[in-house]
C-alpha cells in the first residue's frame, strides 16, 4: 500500500506577528494543549521524524512555526497549558496570538488537537480546549478536532471517546503514530483543504 503523506518542509519560525511575511497562500493552524501531539502530527503527515521538534518535555515550540505544503502552509503553534515558560513569554504570546487569529487573512482552517488518553481519564474536555473552541467559533473559523494517541486506548475506550465527540462535534479525526491508515485519512483531508 502506498503511503499517502503530504509534502511538508520547514519554512520559518517567527516570534512576532509582524515578522510573518504577507504570503500569497492559505494557512491551516495546528492548535491545542501542550503535549497533545501537534508537532508529532506534522512529522507523521510528512513521514519525517525530524521535521518538527517534538519532545516529552512540553513547551519547546516557538510561537509561529511555518511548514510549507506546496504553495500553502501549516502553522504549528506551541500548546497552551505549559507551566514552565517565563511570564514575559506568556505575555508576549497573549499579545501575538490573537493578532494572528484575528488579522491573518491567509488563515482558513484550524485543527484542534486533543489527547484522547487524557480525555478518557478525565471524561471531559479541558477548560482551555473549550475556550479555544469558543474562540474559533467566535472567529467563524472552520475547524476539525483531532483525537491523538489513540494507541494508548483499548478498542472499547476508543468507541466511548468517539461517541462523546460525535454527540458534540460534526467531524473529528482519530490519530496514532502506530496507525498509518489514520495518518493517511488526515493527510487526505488536509490535501483537500489546502
Ligand atoms: N503513544 C503515543 N504518543 C504520542 C503520539 N503522538 C505524540 N506522542 C507523544 O506525545 C508527546 C508530545 O508530542 P508533541 O508532538 O511534542 O506535542 P505538541 O502538541 O507539539 O506539544 P507542544 O509543542 O508542547 O505544544 C511526545 O512525547 C510524543 O512522542 C501517539 O500517537 N501515540
Ligand atoms: Mg509542538
């Protein structure tokens, strides 16, 4: 079976919104809690383990991380909820992030990454994820949910988690670094969008 991956290459990282060039392209934002698996998803989609920095210690990501896909971009964001960054860094991000989401006309879609295992354990969506969902809704930005690390759950648990997302969201994707089929489904969706 041919592996359906998307052609991604690292483009640039920016600290500030104003540093981002006005590119003639469409962008997808990868957002979610720290450690939810966003950077791993970039690597899985491209079938390149070294493309995006992933870490067991969360919070290593710079603010705007641009990955080029043909003439468009995926922007990987640092996750929210990571405690070990400086107060000045948090302040900077609180200023820069809304500027991107509210002003960047290139931004067409978002993917919100949620760790299925931590959802299963707590039986609820994190408050910060709810805030992000409300924010994306307010912005009228279409988004899809990606439930990551599905390999950590047993089949019955996957069904349980899927059911509760089905009840609340029109569409969501399952993802695991051990299931190429799931990676391909997400890659195909992204290929259709940008
Ligand atoms: N078991 C399992 N672990 C995963 C999977 N995807 C990611 N991980 C692990 O989860 C941890 C965090 O992954 P990252 O991709 O760095 O998470 P992130 O959302 O980019 O985190 P921040 O950059 O801090 O926002 C790493 O240790 C990964 O190896 C998966 O599908 N299965
Ligand atoms: Mg990351």
